[in-house]
């Protein structure tokens, strides 16, 4: 496992770090990045640059998965839409308090499943509170959000 930074703890949940440490066939290399992928008909090799030494080594590979982090990066939405303590955007039923929508909710209907605390703002995928954190789920949520956008636009 290659980590661009100094450790896994900056971008990954502790329970995942603990699982990785317990798995004997996983080696973690920090300050490393993939600089080239190669192969004839499929992936066969990765070229990895070590940031500490500056050396680039080529290793055999037949699979490459990329994990870009577990932080929502929604600070720019502070004060715009409701977010949980970790910064994930609250949508749909997660906005409801005692069966009622947010205090400033201006519509007579409840927020749609992917709709944030401001009507017409939708969130899908990893940024949404309670999401599954998988690409396929994010794609599905995105398509649902598009349907809700169309429905919202027909209301206004």
C-alpha cells in the first residue's frame, strides 16, 4: 500500500488502519507515489517513486486501486447547508428533527432524500452523511439526485 503522506492516520479511519496492520500480506510504504503504470495487454507493472530517497522502482502488478481519503472537504459550505460534526452534508431524513424539517426550511414538503437543508441543493456520494462510501453507490446516488433536481425544478 502506497501512501503519499507520512502516515495513514491523516486520511483514513483508525479501524481501517488497525485492519491493515493486522494483515500480514499488506506492506505500507509512506512518502510514495505511482509515477507510471505499464503493460502490454493489461496492467503488468507499477513504477513507484519514494519521496524520501528519490528512487523510482518498478514492481509487478495486475491491479491498482486508488483511495483518495475519507474527509468530506466541505468547509466551503459552512453556514450554507447543515453538516454533521465531521463535515458531511446532512440530507433528506437526516435533516428531520422530531419529524420536522430544518427550522429555516421554506417548503411545505420534506427534503428529498439527497436534498440538503437548502431547497435545490443536493448532495450525493461520499460527501453525504451516512453514504456507503463506494463508487457504485455514489454513482447511483448521483442519478437519484438528478431526478430530484428535475422534480425540484418543476416545483419552482
